C-alpha cells in the first residue's frame, strides 16, 4: 500500500513538473515573439542618436535614456537642465489610427526629446509602450490599452507651454499613422511646441512638411511643428555623418535616401 501510494505521489510530482515546464516555455515563447525582433543598439550609438534630437547647447546636461528590451527605458545618464532624450523604437504614433498593430517592427527609430513639462506628460506614453512591449504584451493589446488611456484622459496634457526637440538628421517612422501603417526613412529635423486644442487654421498653418508651421494631433496632446531650414538641415546631416554611416551598416532601412 505504501509503495503504491509513493508511486502515485511521484507520478503527480512528475506531471506537475512537466506542466510547469510547459507553462514557462509557453510564456517565454510568447514573450520572444514580441521582443526578439527588437535588438538593442550599441549603447554609445544609442546615446549619441538620442542627443542628436537636441540643439548643441542642451546636449551636455540632458538626461539620456536607453532601451533595455527586457525592461523598457532606463536612465543611462542623469542630467541637470530639465531636458530628456531617448530613441523611440515603438512610438506613440503606432498607437494612432484604426489599423491593427499586429507586430512590433524592428526598423522604427526616431530620436525625440522633451522638456520637464513634456517628460511628465507626453513622454510617459513612450515609456509605457516600451515597458508593455518588454513584458511580452501583444502589440494589438498595447495599442488598445494606449488608445483607451487617451480616451479616459489617463494621459494628461502638459501643464504648461513647452517644447519637444526632434533635430536629429534621421527618423524612420509612420508617414501618416492616422490613416495607415506605411513607414519611411527621412531627414526632417524639426521642433515641436505643445499646442493643446489648437487647430491648423488657428495659426494659419501650412501643409505638413512645408515651410510654415503646422499642427498635428489635434486635441489635448497636439503639437505645432516647425521644420528647420534647408541650410541648417544639411549642416546637421554633415555633423552626424559618421553616426548615420553606423546606423546604415546596422540596418539598411536606416540608410537615408540619396
């Protein structure tokens, strides 16, 4: 009787161990499906790319974040001037529009920075997305969660007027995320000002990508955008020529078009 009972207990333990192993493997596989396509950048390069979003006089004292694919964004260097810079690999624009986000892309890359007001509001969206992706949450679920948070005003607009610099010579992201998921690699250094509830007509705005300022994301989290001039744009590209070459060697989708 004791021998039979002992064998039964051993069988139960073996079955339980197998089930636990299968569960862990399934969880790991599910996470790998969402995170394995997002290899980290070399840290020195990621820091340089992040800082390229800022004008030169703000770079030395800015707080810089790098992406840990297993956790999300982490502070790589603390700053003192109230500006924060990082490289978005899955940005808030992927959360826009009604098209389904069925997979995390490995080619999205755009450097962006915020002042303290933006860091307390808009920047949190990027960090939440990165944290959920690191946990292996499916992209469809992340998009629905972020959209729901916008609707319920979980994400508050900036507490004051502020600025987000995107002066980097390169970005690869969605062309018109409110409509579709097409992406491009472009050099469009620009500055964004927080413009809650401002319409393009309110500022006499021009067409997106044109000479004059224009508004995107109409509503509480809107921005007014001003592109830099052609001469300044070329100077920025020349200054970061080596950085652009390194990026192009890592992923040919990050090569700027001629």
